[in-house]
C-alpha cells in the first residue's frame, strides 16, 4: 500500500488503493462500492469482480474524492452502468475497511447509501461523503479487511 505523504492539519490525506464497484450484499453486482483494497493487492483468480486502481482523497471536513484514471482497461459497459447519469449511485452503505480507517484515524467510517456527484475530465472523480460509525454498531469480522 502506498500512502502519499501529506499533512492532515492542512486538510487532506491521499491513499492509493484498488476499488471494486457493486453492492456488497449482491456479490459485486449493482452500483456502489463493494470493496476497497490496499494498492497492488494480489486479487484471487476466483474473483469475478472487476478491480480498478484509484486514489482516495480524504478531507478534514469528512468528505472524500475517489479518482480513477481513465487510462485503465475500464470496460465501457461498466462505466455506462455506474456513471451514465449525473450522479454515482451507492445502493447500500459501505463501511470503510479497517486498514483504510486506521490510516484515516479518528475511528471507523462508512459511505452512506445515496447519489454522489462525479465528473469526468481526464480522470473520473466521485465526490463521496463519509460518516463516523457509532461505537455500539457491530461489524462482521470478515468485513474488516476489505469493507462492507
């Protein structure tokens, strides 16, 4: 995993990662974020999910931007399915995995379900909002590593 040095007091943390789109409860089908993996993680051959490289920008105001390079072999059909309207639909909330939350600090985080704006100019940038997970909320152990 590569973490780009930054000073969080200035308001931004940058983390390179891999993203799997889809809904966690539907085995990566649907729309949203299914998994977030450390940069250059070896993906099991048994996965049928498509994984894309990206960079996550986490800001002090609890907003995130996810940047995806359009130079990757992103299948047009998937881009059209996930990014064809004016917003990116997250069908169900996505809890950030423990490895990512630990780098962000300040507890556990999740992306609420909803519609998020994006723009496509040289790269694809999705503007996400995150919320803090309440301490009383239980998370399945299997979801600590990659999320959801």
